[in-house]
C-alpha cells in the first residue's frame, strides 16, 4: 500500500506568551516567560502560588456569550486556536467535501474546572442534587472536538486522545495516519488544557511535581539546570490543519511543512517517574525515525519534553545521546516549556508548532533560565540556552512524555517536491 503524503496547511495557538501564532512566535524568540502569580483564585496557602496563565484573554471576544457559557475553559481554548488554524488553512467551504474532513483533538484532563465547580457547589448545599444541565457536556474530554466539528460541519473521523502530557502529540499522529491511510483528506488536530484550578494546582503540588520558587516565578522553569525543582503548570491550546499533499496542492494551499512520521512507546516502568535510563524516550524517537524513513543524522533539532523536573530532563538527555550518538552534539536541542510552562495535554501541539516555525524562520527558540550546569547532563549538548540561535532547520522532532509512561514523538520536515 502506498501511503499518502501529509502536509500542514494551518496553524493556531493560544498560549501564556501569546494569544495567536504571531504573538506566540514573538514570545518564543524573545525568550519571554509566561509565569506569574495566579489570578484565577487565592493561591496564598498553596505550595506553588504561580502558573503560566493566559494573558488578556476573554472568551467572549471570540465566542458568542451564550455558547461560551456552555463550554469549559479548555473547550473555549480549543475553539479559539482551531478557528485561527482553519482560517489560516484558507478552505473554500463551498467546494470542500466535509465528509472527508475530521477532528482529532487531545486533552489530558478535559473540563477540570467545571467538575470542581459542580462538586464544590454540591458539597456546600444541603445534599439536594442540583447540578448544571451542561455539567457533563462541559466536562467530558471529547467535547472540544465535538464543538469544532459542529461549528464547521466536519463529518469525518472525530475523537479525542487522552495520554496525559502526550495527548496532543498522539492526536497529531492519529490525524496523520488517518490521512495517509486514505480515511480523510484533511484533519483539524491539536490539543487544549485548562488545569490552572484549585484542584489542578493542589493535585500536582501533592505529587511534588511543581516548582515552588514563589519568590521568582519567571525563572522557575529551568530545564536542564542544576537547580531545577519541577515544572510550572500552563494552559492554552495549539491547533494544526493537516492535509493530504495532492489535496492541498489542488486548491493552491499554503504549505508549512510535511509530517514525516510519528512514534509511540511506553516506559512500562512507573506511574509518574520516567525510566531512569530513558528507555521509553529512546524507543519513541527510534520508532519515529523508522516511521519517517530517516536516519538519526538527518535530524537538525529536537524540541525536548524538557519539563524542568530533576529525573525527567536527565533521562531524556540520556535517551537523545543513545539515539543520536555523536550527531547529538551537532543538533540544536531546546525546551520551550521554559517559557510557556507545561500545558499538559496541549504541550505537544504548541511544541510541534514551535518546531514548524523554527523551520520556517530558521531560528531555534531558546531554553531560558539556565544558570548552572548539571554535572549529570552532558554539557557538550547544545540546549540553546538563554538566547535563540539562527540555523537552517530541515528536520525537527518534538517529544512529549506523559504520566503512566506514555511517550509520543512527531517529526516534521521541509517539503521536498
């Protein structure tokens, strides 16, 4: 069977450092930190009192007020980012076969804030069950993809992937596969998350997963730094329109790049900790290269999972050395989570977008907040510390690893006619 080629024709982003693609990219290359004290609730008694929230975002600037009230924040974010991506793709809806366009979305948690509000309201009452009729359809993790398809009338494959922090990368890989196998001509894919809530912050704090550097939030996310102490919780969404190559060419679409391949693996090790030698991370990158039909030496850079956790950064660095060998020292590695924080199920989408834009503009965004080398991480690796670097990027990989040992990696490459 001849697999069809898949390209990217639309991008959309809603992030803690920019509310659209242009703002997001400017934030990345200027090394902007999205971290700040939490404004959504009183976090004064929490171990971590800061997060990477969205800035100057009002859902009603984009959505009808009545419709916005029927959506959890994670679904609102999905709608805004996907709207930008669909507009960017420039479809002629009168000619588009909507039976051949689908939506595969990712979210690690879904409507956490909705669940929190409804349960707290019930607990504060007299035991009489009084729940919002939109409680369930606001909360469920698949509803974002449903809203996107309803708005545009896309009747192709539609589902949601849930693999913790790998969710949106898995969604992208699934969308890629559905197109190249002939089940769709185009797919809206990506992910969204809105876990900066009482329950979200409290839960991750209880796991000791978050940085507690409350005195200096902007420098708290320190991937690969000796003094890293956990990740910063972020929120937002990233959206991509994937399209079969000939379909895109026939309608004269703008093409950003080609999706080269995708890899998946499991650590099969621990519910939260990575394999200490990065076994799952090694396997997922090897699987991705194999799927793309490329050699390790073809890769110019890796957007690392790089969460700023002591164990995670070290394991991923070991895996990169294992996969790429001496070539690892010639590549640009970076962790954009140093700026955006960790968007959980949306991380893979915004980081794949960063990888695509780095190819488009020939600039590798920095890993900010590096102060002290960690002796357990090879200092000869180029982590693009603190300042962006100009470089022609032809092939870039993006890693995402989720609690439960779920690993996903996607490879993007410049279009070869």
